C-alpha cells in the first residue's frame, strides 16, 4: 500500500466533482520488478455518460486492461476512494486484482466488508480488501460535495420550465418582445430592435430554432415569469443564445441561478464549455458574464440583413476552469 496512489485517486475524485459527479476516483497500480506504477485511472462518470456502469473502478480497470493489452491484471492493486459496490468488487474478481485498497466505508453498498465481504466468497479469485486508507480525506470529499449540493438547492428558488409546447413558446415570444423593447433602446435603434425581435424572437422564428436543436427555458418563480434563456449544443459545448431577465427582477441573483442550471446541464451532457455572444456596447451584461467567470475570446461582426449588423464580443466559460 502506498498513500501516493490514494492521493491520485482523490485528485481524480475532485476533478469529477467539478463536473457535477459524486466524487469517487480510482487507480490501478501494477507491481513491476523495478517498482509500482499507475496503469489505469478512472473517475465516476454516471451523470456525464448517463450510465449506471460509470463507476470509477470500472473505468480504471478498463483503462488498465487497455494500457496493459489484456484482461488479466496480474500483480495489480486497485486504489479507490470509496468501498467498492457489488459490481466493482465483482470486476476486481474478474480482473484478478490482488489487493483492493479503499478509503471511506460504504455501509449501504460496500462489498469490502460493510454489506458483505467479497474476499470471503468462494470465487475462483479472491482479492484482499483493505479499508480505511486515508479514510478521513476520502469521506470528507463526499461530505463536502453533498453539503454544497444542499446549499445550492437551498439557494435555487427559481424554476426552469422547458418551453416545449406552442403555448409556452408564445409566452417566451411575449417576454422577449417586452424585454427587448425595454432593454435595448440605449444600444440599438428602434428599427433594429423591431427587426431583430421579428427575425429571432417571434413565435415562428423560435419554432424553427427549436427544430434546429435550440431549447428555450422560461425562468419562473412562484408562477411568475422572470425571464427566459435559450441554448443550443455545438461541437462539445453549449451555445448560450439568450439569457434575459425582466427589468424589475434584475440584480436579484436570478441570472446566476439560471447559469447554475446551465452548468448542471453541461455537466450532465459532457459539454466542455459555454459560449455566448454579447453586444460590445452592452456593458452591464458584459459585467454580469465576467462576474460569472466568462472570458473574452474575440470580437465578431455579423450581418443580419436589412442593412443591420450585430457588433459582438464572443465570451467563453470553460467547465473545467
Ligand atoms: Zn461500483
């Protein structure tokens, strides 16, 4: 047993927590004649890959099989931050793992002695399980994650309603008409606002955007509509097309809450960044995005027809940042 390897498992767990995964990390270590080396790494990826099989140990074992070129992991040990479940302790048996070193105990699902002891079952191969390695650090990882999740839930008092029906899209178009005419006069001419609302935010325009993959969400609280947002997947990221809050609801943290919702959406879908464009002269909104952690990528001028252009900055938020 070498704590250095558990430290690497902890690092992998912390990394996946930033993507919204329950923090569990694992490494497979092989004992070579000249010393021990990590041959496989894995972290919990159930949310981002949307699979019940996304456990850290399975990923680490698969990674080790790949790097060693075979399924028999001779002279290998598994280090994992949480006591393995039935599936993963079973995988340790199948991979011929010698020792399973785990950190925190899992009283509800653990098969290294908590619910059952895999090493006591009469299988052809019996890994040796050793629990409680750097237990406090490993347990604290999970406690911290769930503490923050509870805090986040408490602070999230808005509802994000996906606009799927025609009626909901009509609601969004009414919100857009109201917000755009109130918000943009200091930046755009009245003619351009009318043109853009018609071109981008009328019901038929939004309907065709939805057909192309856009999703609209109404931001609501206690049945009252506060604003709306629209997103569309692009490459391995998310394009944040719109995020507008009605005047009387600004400065109350609702944009941040909507942004937390979008970050969660990214984590669940494995998107690596959120990209947006914002009018260069829209200083208030730029300040909001910069405060949320967006970074300036470049400027961009887009011809939108009828003699109008959009003079924008492109901002990006990196999920791993
Ligand atoms: Zn498992």
